[in-house]
C-alpha cells in the first residue's frame, strides 16, 4: 500500500508540475504581447507628436545649408584619408 501512494503522489506531482509550467508559459506569452503592443503604441504616439519638430529641424538644416552656399560658396569636399588632392 505504501508504494501505491508514492507512485500516485509522483504522478500527481508530474501532472501538477507540467500544468504549472504550461500556465507559466502561456502567462509569459500574454504579458510579452501586452508589453509589445504598449511599446508600439507609445513609440507611435511619440513619433506622431514629434513630427513637427523633425520638420522644423529639417527646414533649419536646409536653410542653413542654402545660406552658406549663397554667402560663402559651395563647401569644399573634405579630403578622405589616403586620397590625394591637387589644386589647379
């Protein structure tokens, strides 16, 4: 009788352990999906809200480049290491 109880307790332990592992895996997948959706929503919101700042930055860069090209001439191309440069 003692051995049957031990065998039964082992089977119950294996089934319980397997169920706990499966539930933990399902729970972790659900949590991962929730975090992923939240991250996409937050990043999309920030991207949408900062579009005017990006546009303004791009306009300033274009205006600055055009100003320097008009008043100082086209910028000289920088020399790359190993490249020779000849003045005419």
